[in-house]
């Protein structure tokens, strides 16, 4: 009996812990599958997806910088993907490609369940307006924060993201606005870094005045890439948290989508943190 094959596609991708996570999920749930990494040329994503699917691949996770492209290359798209215009999970079946986005579900689960910080009634700052930010804004709004402010180096992208999510924000009675990066004067309960600044080794993209004492400062990256942001947060009295829990929780959502089985994400997160310590 041949193994069902899955992979994570990205550039860079060698840092990805997804193969380890999905292998543990499979072992703990008795699923027969193989999961690998695939480094994709920056101009070769659509071709890589077609090749993998034609070779019998059952699905893939998508990481930077291909989440917007992943949404475009799909045959069908979940409501989350339609709203975000970004996908991190593809399902291949009968020649069709279905796109979903589990990033926001993973982020919300990690913030509320694992970190124990409720989103309802909070003031949230979302830093970035690319595929990563687009993927999480809808699920964040669904939790009923008091306000969500989006800032991005290119202000027009922040405005476009806010505009796309304005009807949902109105429905949730959440104030949603785009703020200018240079004129950030407010502070927030939760700050989420959804930019690639950590991967690029760039400085923290926002001033320390956005932090309140005890604010949750969350970097969607993990490992060495997230450390400068986490150090910055700790220096200014905030509660730092990396994106490892988000990674495991979004992977659990993807695994359930592919296999119809929900893996024990809390156990796998504890094992992964221990292994990385």
C-alpha cells in the first residue's frame, strides 16, 4: 500500500518544522502518510503545485512568499480564502485543487487556548498586510476584539486589507482601521507581528510605545528568527510569545482537513518546545 504524500512549499523552507509536526500527528492518530519540505523557485509555484499533484500528492501547506499565489491557483476556495485572498493549505482531489487558510484558526487557538489571553474586548495591533496578515485578520475579527488596527510599510496595502474586511468588522461591532506606521501613538493589549521582518533580520517595525505593561507581543515567526522581537517585547515589559503554537495549531487544522482526524495539538506543541529548548 503506497503512502499518501504531503509537503510544505516555500522559499525559504529549510527551517520549517512542519514535516516533524505532521509526522507526529500521523504517528499519534495512526495515519499512513509521508510529509516533506519542498523549496520552490520564486517564479515556479504554480508549476510546483501541478507537478506535485500529478505525481499523486494529496495536499500541501504553503508558506512565505506563496500564500497569495496559492489562493489564485486553486479550483475552489473556502470562505476564509475568499476573504483573505491568501491560502496556506491546498487539498488535491480528482484533478481539483481546494484552497483553505488555517493560519488564523491556529493563531486564535494559540493566543486564547495556549497563552490564555482572550481576544474579546481587546485592542489589537496587526503589523503587516501581506499574505500572513490577510490570513489571520478574519478569524481575529470573529473573536470580537474591541478594535483592530492594521499598519504596514506600504499604507495602501493596509487600507486595502481593512476595506476587504470592513463588512465583517461591522458585523462583529469591532473598530477596524488602518494606521500610519510613522504616526503610531496608541498602545494595545495585543501586538501581532505578521511581517517578514524577523526572517530578514530587520529591526522591529513598530515603536515601543505601542506596548502596554503586560501586553501580549506575538511574533508569527518562531525560533531564532523571532528572538529579536521577543527580546524587544520583554525589555519593554510586555509578554513575548513566538508563533510555534500557531504553527502547530494551524497544522492540526490542515491535518484534520486532509485526514478527517483531529490530532492532539497540545501534546505535539509541548514535545516540540521541549525538543527545541
